[in-house]
C-alpha cells in the first residue's frame, strides 16, 4: 500500500474547508460534476478508440450507472460508475491528488476574498469538479482501471482514498482485483446530514435537471420498488383426501384473493432517454431547460442573456441543429487580450456524440469568440477527426451560418426587446465597435449594432443619427474625450453652438470610440467630423441670408486689431487666430486643425511611442485659436488693444505688459478648456495668481513667507525594518493618477509636517500669527 502526501497540504485543507463551508447551499452540484467527469472519460475512450480499438476491450457497453442507497447500518452511499478511459495509479495521483494542478494559489486568493454570494461561480470558474464530492461525503473511494492499450497492455485496478478532513490521500491496488472491466467507480460515503441523496427520487430529479442532456451516453439509475407478487402455494395432494371435500374447498378458495407478498424489485432505469434539447422542437423546450442546459454545459453559474435555437443545412449536404448562447458577462480577462484567443466553446457533435469544442484558430472572427454554441451534425461520419473536419467545406459553411445567426439574433433583440438590448449593450457594446474595426467583412452589420450617447439622447445608432440630421448637414458631428463622461462632454465649449442650434453630436468617452470613428471615417457616405477640429460645417452656410455673410465679414474687419495682436501673442501655441462660428457663450477655444491633434489624441500620442515621431511636434502646433466676437471679454479686450497708444504717441509699456498677461491667461485657459495641456502649468498659475491679486487689491509684489521647518539631521541609526510605518499602505494610490493621501486616522502626529503660515496685509507685512498649523499632506498638489 502506497501513500502519497499532497504537495501543498495546507492549501488542500484550506480549499476543502472553503468548498464545504461556502458552497453548502450549492452542494447539489457534486452529482453534476461527477457525471460530467464520467461523460468526459467516456468521450475520451470513444475518441481514443478511433485509432486504437484495443481500448474498448474489458467492458462492452459505454455507459454511466448511479446507485444511491443506505447500507444496513443506515449509512448513506452513492456509487457512480463509468466504463470510460479510466485512470492509472499515476493519473489518480496527478488528477485527483494534486489539487487544481495550476492556479491553486490564485484560486485560494479569489475564493477567500469572494463573499458567499459569489461563491456559486467558484466551482465553475476553477473546475473544482471532483473536489465537490466533499460537499456531501466524509470519505471518497475511487477505484479505477485504465483502458487497455498498446502502451498499457495489462492495467491494474487501483484505489484512491481520501477523507474530507484529511489533507493526504492513499493510493493502493484494489484488494478486490480487476472487478471493473474498465473505467472508474466512485464511492461516496455520505455525511450524516447528506442522507437526502440516498432518496432515488431526489437523485433522479437532480440528474433530470442538470445532467440528462449533458451526456450522449446512457445514464442508468438504480431503483428499488416493492411489488406485490402472488405467493406460490404448494399444493399438497394426498391419496386419502376426500375428493368431494376437496372440491368444496376449491370453490371456497376461488372467492378469496390470491395470496401475495411484497418483494423488492431492483431495476436500472435509463434516465436520459429523452432526446437532448438541441434535437427537440424549440416549441417544446422551456426557458428553464435552455438555461439549465447552458449552465451545465458551459459551467457558467449565471444565466445566459439570450439564445437562439435553429436547424440548418450547411449547403454541402450536412444538416445540423444548433443552439447559440450569449453569456450574460464578459470577464475582465477577455478585455486584457480581446483579440488573442479563439473560441473554445463551439461544441461540435455528430449524432449526439461529442467530437470537439475546438474548431481551430479561425472558428469565428475574434470579436465573437465569447459566443457559446452546441452544434449537432447529422450527416457526418462518427469517426470524423478535427483534422479531417478542417479540410471539409462543412466547417467553413458552419462558421458563416453561426455568425449570420449571431448577428441576426442581436438585431432581433435590438428591434424587439429594449430591456435586453440595454443589457447586451452594457456587456458587448464595445465588442461591436472592436468588431467593426477588425472584421471588415461584417463591418456594416456590426456598425449597425453600435450605439452612442449624444447631447440629445442616451443612445443612438448611426442610422438613427442620420435620420435626425438637419437640412444641409453633411457631417456626423462627434466629440471625443476618453475617460470623460457624456455629461461633461455635453458642456464642452466645442459643442455649445451645435447644441444651441439643435444639432445632434455624438459624445464619445471610450478609448475605443475614437479608434472606431477614425477607422470608419464615413457612414453611408457621410463623414465623421470631430467638432474639436477645424472643418466643422453646419451645412446651412449656403442657405444663410446674405446679411449673415456680410456680418461675418464686418466682424472680421472689426476684430482685425485683436486678431493680429493675439496672433503675435499666441504664436508659440497656435497656428492662427480666427473669428469662431462654433462658440455661443465661451469667449474662446483652441481647435485642432485638420492635420493636428485634438486634446484627446495629443494625450494619447504624448504618452506613447508616437511622441518620438518628428511629425508629433508639427501636429501639436496645428491648432487654431477661435474667439467669440459676441463675448464681452473679447469685446473688452478689443477695446483695450485699440486704446493702446501707438509708437508715435509713446507706448504704454505697463498696460501692454498687463494686456499680454491677460492674453496669456486667456490662451492657456482656452487650451485647458479645450482639453489640451498648457505649455508650462507653473507659469500659468503664477500669472493667474497675479491677476487674482490684482482683482483682490493685494500687492502684486508682496512676497510669500517661504520659511519652512528644515528636515532633522541625517539619521545614522540603521533602518528599523520592524517599524510599522514602513509597512503602511497608501490607500487609493494609483501611479500616475491624482494622488490621494491616506485617511487622517492613519497619520501619526510625529509623522506630520507643519508649516507655519503668516497672513500678510496689502503691503506684504505680517498681520498676525496663525494659531493653526497647516498640515502638508504628502503628495499635496495644486
Ligand atoms: N470518472 C473519471 N474517469 C477518468 N478520469 C477522471 C474521472 N474523473 C476525473 N478524472 C480525471 O481527473 C481530472 C480532474 O477532475 P476534476 O473534476 O477535478 O477536474 P476537471 O474535470 O479537469 O475540471 P472540470 O470538472 O472543471 O471540468 C480530470 O481532468 C480527469 O482527467
């Protein structure tokens, strides 16, 4: 008898505890998990038998049997047996002994940090499978006899034995010998509080609900019922019996019931004899059945968002039935590598027998790799291999049919079920945008599925947008700022006139949006126009009456002195200064030229490799300052500029300097308001400070007392690694984000820095000493 220690004992014990405690209310799942394993073992055997017939020897039938009962002492037992591929002792150790093989610590971390409401997903997410036995069993014995093969011509039956509270297991040759013929038998010694699972009705219901459709192999359930059977009465004939009396007695007996006795009839009932749901007429399948089938087949504890059940013909003579499911969630991991993985969830079956769930790299376009499908093809040979499949036309046709149906299903939801459509958008909205960029072939259909918020409504498709366009409008207006919100974008300086005039503008806040728009460039031949860029045309300019054009001309002449003066002042940041046609209330804005960056793109480019490109500096400069001639600020500035004495009259250098400062704050403010960064934020703030002082009537030159308490002398003591302050975590600190200090409660008085401040009067003289100390928090910023 050999005994093996599980490598990570503590992990095993901890994991079992978590499983048992937190999944108590889900413990029915053990049966489904074990049946699913038995089914997998049978599928493996069948697939292996295609190349090695030998594996089929030992047991004729391919099936699963389940027996639940109480033994004479009242202890509960469940025995699940399959005639599948079986396991060698090494496989028993590796598969059942080593826990979750990879990702154990990740699992533990997640399991322990997940609250109980989410634990239903744990088994599904991490494939606890076999370990779910310990939800109901104190002890588990697994006997297994691997299939005979050329590599393993005379396998031996071994037992794996482990208790729920133990962190070790034992593996030893089965003292009963090779009783199984082939396959695996799992004996669960039920916990005292799990005796309900010895009730055959309960077990039958569970199989019916979760597993009847998950196996193409027959599942037989052991049942016992009592039947009354006639008791064989032995006729005792004797020669000295009086015939007449005997006749009378006979007549009497005919009137009485025949004698019966209760006997126990044992029977194996085929519990999954119903056709699987994909083979049934959709009208006969209930919603509940579709949902449980999905959850069991794809190991998702959440219900699917939508599904579509159809039958089809590949066009090359292969007819099939399929169900396509849309999961109700896309894991974050999908977004980490959205276009890297290919679908592993298209379960292809031939005449109900599972063939493969890997249809190869290009099974579906990458954007659709989250879809879950079961397909059953009637007319393919059962021994078809994946390699063979790849070369048939069937697979290619199947892919395009599946894809067509996915898209049709989504369009139907969009048209008929607004509530569900909102959920689809929440989960897959960005996937459709990504798909439209990636999948040129289906671009138009995918664009049709995309939705955007606008200044007029929460959501619109591009077609609906175009239906709402105004007379003459030849552009699809949009404004993009990744990470912003539609509410903030709706207040942007760039859309104020469009909004005021009643034009609709798409408000794009996701990084993908701008990529989408730039990739698409046109929709139904109408160009996208970034309203933060030059080139904006309402489209009714030609329809404007002559006076309007005349007014524009007059304005340009009237504001010429200011335009010329600003051009000189802003020459380092913008290429030109013009009268704006997009502003209503704001005094000015900085607009990117056709070739230039918008603030959004400039940020993206500056933080990427693009910053090294020589075009970067050029593109950065391609900006135009637009001023609003109706703004009192601009009108005031024009007046002051016009009043500046000329060279001949003797220049007023002080006022000129003051005007320059105003201009610089105006330009920098416009940059910020328009989503750009200012060239020098310190300088900008110094100027703002000066203007503030002026408006407050405080002396512009009064110095700020900058005395600070110097740092103590160099600490010569060795660093105390036990010091708890070194371990102090800085909550909410995300590199590069707005930095957050730790909460006040985590400050220790001795850890604070004090800055004595003095108030000064207009002349800059100290007024009185403040009683309060201002705490300079680490990373405090403007
Ligand atoms: N009845 C069985 N016959 C043969 N091998 C089995 C059987 N049950 C389990 N195994 C082997 O043990 C492995 C571990 O099983 P377990 O149920 O823990 O995880 P899994 O089946 O791989 O994952 P999941 O249950 O999430 O699909 C299986 O992959 C399989 O190789």
